[in-house]
C-alpha cells in the first residue's frame, strides 16, 4: 500500500492554529489544577508565559531589577512564574540566612524540573553535590569542604599554586597579544579551573593539553546548555521546537564527554590509590569509598558515579563565579579609568614591583574595595542575592559603582554582607584578589576604540557581563 500524503489547505490554517492554542491552554490549565501547594503572593501572571512579559519589560531586561522591583511590592518571600514553573523568591539577609543556614535540611533539596530531561534522570542515580537530597547532601558537602580545606582551599598554602597559575595565564594568553583586543570569557575560566584541578587531581593542566581543551570546551557547552534549558523548559513544548532552543542537544553532547572523562579519572585513581599517600580530593574520596564499602553500609553514597559527579560539580562551583567576578572587575576598570589610575597608584606605592601576596590586601584598601564592589550578585526555592548586595540600609547608593563605600561607615557590616560565593568562598576571594591585583600591577586595561562598556548583566548561572573585548597594555 502506498503512503497517503495530505496537503494542508490555506483555509485549514486557522483551524490548526486554534487546535494548537487549545492544546497549550489545556496543558496550562491541567498543570495549574494539579498544583495543590500554597504559594506566597506575587506579581500577576499571563497564561503560559507567567511573568516573562514583566521580566522583559523590567529595567535593562534584568532579572536582578525584576526581582528587586517585586521584593519592594511583595516583601521578602513571593512567587514568580516563568512559563509553567513556579518559584518562591527569597530575599533579605536575615531571611536567607534563616533558610540556608539554620534550616538547611528544609532548603537543600533541589528540584530538577527546570533542568534538561537527561540531567533529571542522571540526578536520581548519581546526584553529586547539586542534586543530593538531605541528609546525603549534607554528608557530601561536609566531606567536600573538609577535604578541600586539607588541600589548601582558602589557606596560604595554596597561594603559590594560584600565583603560578596567574603567571602561566599571563604568559600564555595576555603577553602574546599585548595591545590587541582579546576576549577573557573563554580563557580566564581555564585558569580558575586549573586552581580547582590542583586540589581535585593534585596537579594543574597545561593550556595546550588536548584532553584539558576538550574538557573545557564541553564544560562551557554544558554551562550554556543548562542555562538555556533552565529558561526554555519553563515554556511548554519548547523542547520540541526546531534547532536547539531548549539546550537539550548541547547538554547531551557535553554529557557524552564530561562524565566519561570524569569516570576515567576515577578509574585511574582507583588503580593507583595509595592509602599512605593521598594527595588530592579524588584520592581521599575513593579511599573513603573503600572504607564505607568495607563497613558494609547499605546507604553508601560514596560511589564511583558520585565521585565523578562531585568532581564535575566542584569544577562548576569553583570556576564560573570566580572567573565571572574577575571579568566584571576588569570591565569596570575599563569603564572607570580614573578609578583604575587610583588602583595603579596604590599598588605602585605599596608593592612596587614585588610579587603580590594575599596578605597585602590589608595595605591596599582601595584595591580591595574595588574587588568587594564587583563581587557578583547571583540569580535559580530562587535566592535573591541582590536584596543583600543592594540593601540601601547597608550600602549607600547600591546600584552605583562606588568602591569608596567600603572605606567609610560600618565597614565590618558591609564586608559581612558582601556574600557572593558558595562552596569555597575563601578560595574564591583569594583567587579574585590575587588575579585582579596582579593584573592591575602589570597592565593597563581598556576597551577598543569606539566600544562602549555594557554594564548590564546577562542572567545565567551567575549575573555575568556580556562578552567584551579588552586590551592589555604593559605598564
């Protein structure tokens, strides 16, 4: 029997359109009728799109401005809906601390509804740090923090490795292109990843190493895919649209490389594991796994799969936010050249040509103030970090770039409220301080002629600057 091909006549298009709209509305009504949870009040929603229209109409189309505008209307806990998924937005230092610190067992479980479907399935068997549920999340997180501290996280013992990475980065990515525009977004994350590598694997990777380049390529692909998916999967049927609007294909492609490569590292560690010479995070994870297995614990979460997954999650937590904060700091120096001059003058006066040390930050108050000013405000319960970093009761004129705010008033309170990093905050602050101060000691930064600095953030995993070109000039 031959195939029957039906051609859609022009007069049938309205009927088809009506059918599609009816199907989408039916899906929307069904999902809402099955939602029995009580949510706090929030801005009114539009069918299907939720609050996406209000987000698009907010100042600079900024998630941060959108969240802050609604905080002022609805208080420190309110509900927004992006597409078909509701989220409770939590704001304010006291409320966030109460939720994340004092009631961590209630807030640590993360939903996978807005993530790619393959990630949702993977999270069930190998949740790692991001998707583990309480109390397993607490166990894995405590182990990660304690082990990374043993490997030097946030301690002066790691400082020589960070400085070695800074000089390697300058020699490989900056000096060959002095006076030429370069894009930091693809390269600076390799430097911060290498700092994590020194703790996770016990050594750094060469910037020309093929496996490292492959890993970083797909790591970046995964980050972008997850961000796209977390936005687009809010909209029903988006994953069935042509192309890769949902980010699912990119995320799957990255997963086909990242997890197998991480598993290879785990297997190599198991083959060479020496209980008397544990030199890295992964060594200690696998040794702990052996002890858990020998003890016969039925709920053992220290599996090979979780070893690989926590490795990937630590790279994610320890690279993106730090590299993003550094890109913001460099961009603001380009946008405010007079402030850049003040940073140069302070560094020259205090350090001269001597190598930067983390302990020097107390003698560089203005440089440190610039760094504190540009720590990133994060954006998905959703934690509204801008409500802390833009708190008018603590920070005068919070929306302005004003490093001087950290030099007067209640400086201790201001510093305590400048919260920007999660796991490994001490490491992130040390990296940011050493990278930025060394860059400012050695170089002047500027944008190419005719380029206007874009200081509006792009809301991804963190509030990131849009890609820009920067010129480094020897001082």
